């Protein structure tokens, strides 16, 4: 019974890398608009999604994040010309690596979100949270001491 109770309380831990100019501003807009966003997400603000080193994503997964979300400006709207094309290429590489680790593909997400899309940001967090709840905790998750 104790184990079942612990499973009922489990909430996913989702790490989101958000570019400063668009998706982070979209997350801020979601808050300003008082959109309901699940408390499962932790946001790391980066200047550009093109600056997200694949090692950061892999480290998050290896340290037990249940999912990692990479967000940036829409293609063609990057504040650093075309850096989000690098993001897209790195995401394709990371998808293969996640597969090699034996993790479900739903543990890695890529979304383009502009500063005016607060509702889209909130909906995306709900979608990712629901999907991760379906697949369960990461097999790489460690038990943390309190």
C-alpha cells in the first residue's frame, strides 16, 4: 500500500530550455494572462535555442528529468538570424541518442513558440505533462534524499 500511495503522488519533472526572445517571453505571457500551467516544469532561460548544447539535454535526462523540452523562436523569426536551424538539427541528433539510451521518444520535445503565444506555451506544458504521466517516471530517475 505504501508504494501505491507514493505512485499516486508522483508528478513529472520536466526541464524546459526557453530562448530569451520568444519562448521565454511566451512563458511569461502565459503567466501574465493567468493561464493554468502545471507545476511540473522548470524553465531554464537561454539567449537562443541555438545555444543549447546537446550535452545539457543529455545531462538532464541522465540526472533523471522525466522529459526535456527545447523551445525557441519560429523558424525564420530567430533573433540570431538562423540559429534555430541549428536547434532543429541538434534535436534530430538528440532523438537518435534518446533512442540509443532506451528512453521513450516522448521524453524529448521541440516546440517553436513566439512571445505572443502564451496560450500555446500553457497548452504545450499541459500536453507534455499528460504524455509523460502516461509513460511514467524516467527509468533513469534517482531517489532523492529529503
